[in-house]
C-alpha cells in the first residue's frame, strides 16, 4: 500500500504532510538509494527500452511501439523543437525528446498504482536537470557568441533607449544567468509536490471516513473524498504531461537564446 493510503493508527483524522516525501534508504548505509532513486533508474530504463524498440528497426508503415514512438517524436519536434530552434531543431531532438519522456515518466509515477509517487516532487531531481541545461546554455552561449558577446547580448538587447539599460542590464543578468534556471526546476518541483499533497489529502479523507471511522455524518465526506481523489487524479495526469512539455519547451528556448543573440 502506498504512503498516501496508509491507515491511521487512531480514530483522529490527520492530514498528510511533508512526511510523504521522506523515504528511508533501501540498502543500509546507502542513504542516497531510496525508492525515488530506484524509480528514477526505472524511468531511465523505460526511456531507453522504449526508444530502442520504437526506433532501432523502423518500418515503412509504423506499428505498435514504433507508431507510439513516432507520435511522441512528432509532438516534441513540431510543438517544442521547431517553433523554438528552427533549422537547428533536428540537432537537438535527441536531447529534447529524451528530456520530455524522462520528466513525463517521472511525473507519471505519481498516478501509477503501487508507486503513487511523482519523483519530480523531490527538488533534487528537477534541480540536477535544470543545472545540466544551465551548463549547456552557458557553454553554447560562450561558444557561439563569445564570452564578452554573450554577456553583452543578454544585458544590452538592441533597440532600447540608452537610459533604460540602467534598469534592464542588471535584471537581464540576474534573470538569464540565475533566476530562470532556478524557476525552471522549482516550477516542476512545486507543481508535482502540491498535486501529490492534494491527492493524498482527499484519498486520506476517503479512507478515514469510510474505513477507519465510518459514521452517518462522516460517510458523505468519505464519499466526497473518494470522488475528489478520482477527479484530481485524472486532472493530475494532464498536469504531469503538461509539466513535462513546459520543462522541455523552456529548455529549447534557453538553448536557442544561447545559439542566437537577440536582434
């Protein structure tokens, strides 16, 4: 049984809290290797296996896994890569496609029975991805625009009155090189964490008032909790996919900014 549906030891209702995100190590002495780490390894394996079976031996008329893979690939290409990277989109598709699938699967674990934990609700996982994108963007910006040109193009976009650069330059510096990559991670983390807490709350309400402390007054509340859990889980499926899309979309935008100076 998942952490969200663990029965309470007493008749008193307690709302689930941050303890939902604390997992003990699976192996003694290896604090890092807990269930979220295991799920992250499983997500990597799923992406690799799915991509292998979808694209290793392509058929002229796609079927089965190849058909699903091509639909996913075309979605990332047409909705994320090409609108933001243009002629460079094909070059960056392996990264964007893998990133989208990986984040989506990690989010989707929050709605998979017997797992029911979105791994991206642990800040370390979206943080390491956003740090990787940040390092890539810094490298590409310096490589394609030069170290001085990169900072100049970011801080002093052309076409503005000279006096306004006093305000724009520090804002763009902090935003481009620091804040936007922090929000890149925090947006994904906070959404997955909040969604998991809300679903856990209503599932606990349903469990408590229907199975732990069934009363005439509490039963309708328990039924409401069950119905809300179902509805919110369906909504969470949409949010999980949306956040994977947004994360990959922002990565594509940041890469494009590094490849091309603003004009």
